[in-house]
C-alpha cells in the first residue's frame, strides 16, 4: 500500500528581518516565533489597533498556552483576568468587541 504525505502550504509573515510561519488558519507554527511586533502586524491585518485590554488578553493567552499547551476557554479568560481588565474600563461587552473577528480565535491568532 502506497501512502502519500500531503504537504501543507504554510503562510509566511515578514517580521523585521525574519519570516514567521503560520498555518492555513493563521496560527503560529512555532510558539517561540511570537513577538509584540508580530502581534501588531497580525492585528493590523485584522483591522485592530491593540490597546491595554488586548495586550492583557494576549499575554494571558500566551502564558496559559505555555503552561497547559491548549488555549483557555472564554470563561477561563473572564474568570482569570476579568477584574483586571475591568479596571481599565474594558467590560465584558467591550472585550467581545475588542476581538470582533471571532473572539478567542482571533485573540489566539494574534497571541
């Protein structure tokens, strides 16, 4: 029986002097390729200007993924950092607006 391994095409995002590979859905292939510059490039492509509310979520997502190797659910995010981002005036409703192209999925692409 012959089996063929299909090569997936990966997209490349230019970040400064180096190229960062992402899969066909826009997620990083290598967790350690991330930088704030990368996040800003992806956000700009998705028509977002990152503010404190965004950065708090992004850094939480990265820390959570680093520890558990899975992204957190929206409930976990709200429970863990909801009060902290509320201090900046970022309510639950505004948090949903902060990542309008898919909430956690969009935030995870940036993170």
